[in-house]
């Protein structure tokens, strides 16, 4: 009975492990597809201008939305006008429409004064912050570098191979356990049958009749068990 429960527990655990693995792979695939499609971006927070909402060392996840949907108080990602190679994540404090596109004034939540520039949004879309995740910003910066990408590819390959190997091993172990449980429930046909036992008793009784001793209780030949081939004492 215990082994049956153990076999069921192993099957349930294997099913749960496989389900979690599929969910993780699915979530990773959805996230990768969203980033590759350009609908979402993940940006590290490397300065304290947006604390405490966006702490240093975290990442901010942004969604691409039409510029017409932007409003004051939205946090967006944009290229710094005086240094276009740098990206800034700040909050919109004012928004003015123009023929060339909306013109916005921005400011960091931790800053006491607005940014010393105004940004003209000439594209039809912009990236607006959706949520942030703390403590993994530096890891994201490292992952975006050449060394980080190569390392992640190698580690990801090992994880996929390890997960596949683990599933195969668990499947083999569960199969062996089920076979062992089945073997224990099957009656052993190698032992003596009731017919063989009766034959041996009859042979012993016949031998006892000639010797005058009951093979069961070792009494004399007058014992009634010698006549019925079974001791009734």
C-alpha cells in the first residue's frame, strides 16, 4: 500500500515539475516575443533621478503606445536632446501640441527643477513605463553586453539540456517503480501448489504406515491419522 502511494506521489510530482517547466518556458517565450516585436522594452535604471518609484539598479518595462495617448504625469523613455546617444526615463510635466508633434517638458521625480530641455516627439509612437522590477538593472546592463549575451546563450543551452535530461531520468525511474509495484502484486507461481503439498503429505503418510509412526504427531500406527492421511489429533 505504501509503495502504491509512493508511486502516485512520484507521478504527481513529475506532472507538477513538467507543468512548471512548461509555464516557465512559455512565459520566457512570451516575454522574448514581446521584446523582439518591439512592443515592449526593458531598460535599466542607472541614476537616482526617479527614486523612489524607480530605484537605482532596477529595470523599467515600457510599452510602445501612440503619442496621442500620452498625458501629463506619464513616465516615458526618450533620447536626451543634447546627447542623443543617452536614454532618459523621466515624467512628463507639461505637454503642448504643435504642427511638428507634441512638445513635452520632463522632470525626474527626485529632482527639484525641470529638465533643462524640451523634447519634440516627432515619431508616431513612444515608450511609456508600465512597471519596474528592482535589483536587476545592473544584470540587465551586463546581459545587453557582448559577454553577457554569449554567457546567457551558453547557460540557456545547458538549462534546456539539463531539463530534458531530468525529464527522461524521472520518466525512467517512474517506469521502473511501476514495474516493481506490478511484480509485487503478481502472485509467485514458483512456490509449491496445494496439489504438491497434498502429494507430499500422502507420500509421508504412506511411508509412516509402513514404519508405524504418524508423520505429523509422531504417534503409533494405531493413530487414526494414518488411515485418513491427515492427523486429526
